[in-house]
C-alpha cells in the first residue's frame, strides 16, 4: 500500500514457520525499513492524507476482522469502535473513515457508513435493502464510489458527500460492473479495479455409464456465488449436495460449507470455527465431513466436522498444498489426502 506522497510502502509480511504476521514499512527507494506491528494477521488498507497513520484490518481469533489505526511514528495501535465486512478508507481531508458493514449478523447485504474521527460517532451514508459495498473516496473529497445490486446487477454508483453528509441521490455510472475488487483512485480521479477472469463452477449432467456418453447438457448445480464453488460431494441418497463456497471478496475471502437440496434448491450454510481449505468429503455415515483447514489455535491439518454441532476435531496435523486431493474409503475407515512432507515436497 503506497503512502499518499509515494515515498513509502506498507505491506504484510508472513512468517510461516512461526504462524506470525508483521505489518512492515519501507521507503520506495529501499530506505528505512521497519516493523510497525507483530501479532494477528494484518492488512493495510488506507494511509491518512498526512502520511502519519495507516488504517488496517486485524484478524480476530474467530477469523473476523477488526478495524484499527496504527501510528507510523510510534507503532501505537488504536482499535476503532465499529465492525467491518470489507472495504474502508480515510477521507481525503483525513476527518472521516468510510467503511461497509453487514446489515445484520450472517447477512450478505451491506451498507456504507462514515466514522467521524473528531466526534467518534458513526452514521449511515448509503443505507438500502440492497447489497452496497464501498469502493473508494474520490481524491477531491466530493464523491464516494460504491457498488450496488439495487438495479438487479452489480453496478458502480457515485454519491456526493460534503462535510460528512450526503448531497442528493446516488447516480449509477457503470452498469454490470460485476463482483470486483477495488484497487483505488489515482490523484487525477481515475479508479482502478480488478475483476475475476476465472473461477470454479459445479455442473451436473446425466450420463450413460456403459457408453460414457452424456444424456443431458451440463447444468449449473450451485444456486449462487457462481465462479466460487468447488469440491462437490453427494449424499448417499442423492438428495443433497455438499460443496465448498467462497463467500467473501478480495482479502476477505473465506470458505464455507454449503448443503444444497437438489429437490428444492434450498441451501444451508455451515461456518464452523475453522478457516476451511479446499478439500471436502462427506463421511459415509452422513453425520460429518472431512475438510482441511486451520483452527483458532493455528493448527493446520485434516479436521472432522460434526454436521449437527459444527464441532471441528483435528485428525491429522499436516500442511496441505494447493487444492488437495481428499478421498474417503467407502467404509469410512481410511482417508487419502495430499499434503506437504517434512522436506516441503508434496506427497
């Protein structure tokens, strides 16, 4: 993350051997390197206009993020009294912080709020039943850019802001922008973003097992978050499908287990106290799942999750690699998986 004067960079440094994260800073010419923060996972998101403070997201024990401000001068950390779901940024005058947060616990829809640094008060800026996510604050300080699906597609909208108050109604400026990840504004007012160009989708099709020919064209099997679903597994009776779904954005991406009824299309979301990896298989007894992941104690390996209690029990402590192979024998007595050996070589 570049400082406003372009002379410094703040970045996250991961020390895998210690399961430790540092927030570091260095001059763009390589001078004056330093460590500002050591501890929970940290993610720098915005510099203050005077280059003195960095707005960061810090990881809680339950794998949620909390907002904080870190001083560049003395590395002091000041937690902020609001919850975030995704983006946040300083206003160009440094008086406010804009952020988006969930409308309710476990809700997918977000609203955009402002936090007044002087009065320490929060108030809504974009509040609507739709999903509204912050993209950024224009460098002139007069407009805020956000995404919204209020028109049926994810579009980019602009709303005028002055003195922390909205001026008029939001205006759509780009239709069907999609599920993008913001990069930020240039000083001239151009906004840069990135959008996914590939993903993982789940399809089903009827097949003649004798001839190997398809009897029907492939059809999307997941009901939502297309492009972010993988590792499907059917129940023995063929009525349900379990799969992993990524239901975050940008650095906030997190995997959940989804149980989908193939008869009704109704979905049930499981979010255990576990950072779920990319492997999933249903146990033959139908009462639990095997997944790879990392728990709140930073233990990484293969876990068994109870379908009723969501309790995750560590079975094998190993470092998995990429999208691991994970299969369960029909009798449920053996698990086959791909992990990293002591030498760091996959086996």
